[in-house]
C-alpha cells in the first residue's frame, strides 16, 4: 500500500474518473443508479464537494 501511495504521489498511477457528480443527494443517487445499472461508467464516479477547489482555483 505504501508503494501504491508513493506511485500515486509521483503521478505514476492515476485513477480513471469517468464521471463526476455534484454533492447533492439527488446527484449522488443518480450516480449510484448509473453504477448499479452498468450504464457506461468505467472507473470511478467522484463526488465534487467544492467545484472551485476541483478546478484549482
């Protein structure tokens, strides 16, 4: 696990995020339903809590 964290810090391993959703209950539920239904989601679904922080602002 330590090696995996080191690689992630170095940018050698990057998780594939295929979808992002807002942090509302409705958006999170829709993301979960998409995962359960298998509708084209490969990788991770990330919940964005602060859009400015995610954009690097």
